[in-house]
């Protein structure tokens, strides 16, 4: 009989961000039950603790790895032979480097199914100010980012953009004491969505880019005017993708926020040349986006001077 894959769920987040509460709640839900054993690997212990007797009833066993040096292929192989799990949950310490987790060889048939990051909204800005590189490392390959402890005064739209500029495919969820928060991003754009031509100010490019990539339906048929650096794709022949650079973490960690453009004469502009683009947005399937996304049909394009602040901020 062919052995089935063992799904591995990586849950990470700073200390007291809600990892344990999230896992404990999930493990006890009826929809999460499987006939085989669940192995829960803890790489840090916070104030919240698991009730091991309660977990046993859920056919879940805990193993603790206290030192980062011990999180390695040999240890994981030993745990696999010891428990023969049908599923693995890893509550990982981000101070050990999430990149190290991805570089660690897992036992045969173990397969990373989902990477989840938990964030305490009340302390998020403090961590961003002091440990931004670690947060960016956590979310770079994440599938789901959960902001809990949200309050009305928190700038949730900014929090969301901080995630999306690094990892546009990640799902971002906000929760308060009553549960998940819906419809928090209406009417927050710094430009007039009803204008005949939406002028995107240099300072607003990042906000516009993230919102348009995330909500292409909202911009389908809209006409825009903006400044960008010309770029001709080397990976996709004949694709023009002007955009702007954004500083994600530091000077050495820059993202190019590119948008696919189509139109006559785009090839005559040089790479890295600043241009002003007047275009109409269409939601279309595009290989460069690996699916549907906003494609800008250029009606007019000219060279222009570079803005005072070349790098995008949020």
C-alpha cells in the first residue's frame, strides 16, 4: 500500500502572539479530527500552556524541542519513527529563523501544507519598529496571517499593506473579541475612485498597487495616470512591466512593484527610464501574474523626471 503524505502545518509568530490559543482551539474542533495521531512540535513555551490530557483525547501528542540546534533532520526523523503521525503541527520560534525551517530536510512523505502567522495587533507596530526583518521573514512564504486583539484605533489597512507588499498571495484576517472583522477597507483610498482619470500621487503608489492587485475587479475599466520606472521583462518575452521600488525591510531588501502594460511603442523606452503612463485598467488572465490581474492598456506614455522620493513607502 502506498503511504499517504503527512501534512505539516507551520505556525509561527512572536512571543504571546496567540499561536498556542490558535492551535489549541483548532485541535479541539470536530472538523480538524483525523483517525491517525497528530504530532505537535513545540519550539517555544509561552504563558499559555496546553492541557496534555485534553490533547490525548484528541489523539494528539506533544514533543518539545528546546534548542534551535536540535531542530534538524535527524530529530524530525526520530520523532517520525517514534509516533508515525498522520499529521504534524509545528509551533515554531521565529527567533530560530523561519528560513532555517524551510532549509531543514523533513522526513519522507512529510509535506508542508500551510504556513500560518499569528500577530497581536496591539504590539505589531512595536515589533515592526524593532524586529522588522524577522517579521518579513515570517510572512514571506506564509499562506495565512491572522491579526488578533484588533481595536478600532489600530490602522488595520496599513497592517494589511505591510503584509501584502511582501507576500501578495497571503490571506490576511483580522479578529477582535467578537470574531473576524469584515469590510474594514471601504472608502480608505487616498484618491478619488470616481474621477474620470485617477491621478496616482507618488506617495500613494504603494497603496494603489496593493489594492489593485488584491481587488482587480474594483479597477476594471478605470483610467489612471501615474509615474513609474520602465521595465521590460526578461522572463516573459514581449511583456512590459513598469513599476516602483519599495523598501520592505532595509536598503538591501527591495521589492519591485510591477504592473503589466500593453500598448504600441512601449519597447522604445529604456529599462530604468522614468515614464508617466496614462492607461485604462482591464482585469485579464496574464502569465506574468500566474492568473488574473490588472493589465494596463496604455493610451499615452512620455518620459518624465524622477520623483523627489523614488522609493515607495506605505
